[in-house]
């Protein structure tokens, strides 16, 4: 079971698991150095349609889809981005500013450098 103290923590733990687990013969895990270069941010409280829309693209490209709140980058999401900043080049907020604020997007972009 993968569970965290909040939905944001659970999402970060899920991506930590698949990012830090070696790629097996079936290709089921992303694995370190998998080439993930993009992170997507979706509002984990009201933005589920945005997350559902980009989910297949993120999965296909082995990119990251993190849930965030509207106005701030949750600490589990920031910690994940910081730990994996060497492989991440872009951060994209999904939805309008009322869904994921510019400050949350800026915090995420600043975290990866």
C-alpha cells in the first residue's frame, strides 16, 4: 500500500517509488535515469479533470504528475521536485490560475532550478 498523510503526500510517495525503483524486465517501473523531464501540477482538491486529461500523456512519456493545492506548493510535492530536480526540466500547471496559482507554479519552477 502506498499512503501518505495527505493526498499530496501520497502522490509524491507514489512517484518516489516509481522513480527510485530500478526498471525491471517488464518495464513496469520508471527507474532512475528514465529520462523524465517534465512535471505537471494538478489541483488535488478541485482539478481532477485536469489530472485525468494529462495522465495518459504523463504516463506515456514517463513524466511526473503531482497534486497540489490552489495557492501553495505542498511540502511533499516540493520535496519530490527537489530530490529529482536533476532530471526535471519543465513544470507545467494544469488549469487556470484559479485552479493552480501562479505562486504554486513559480515555487515548483524555482525548486527544480
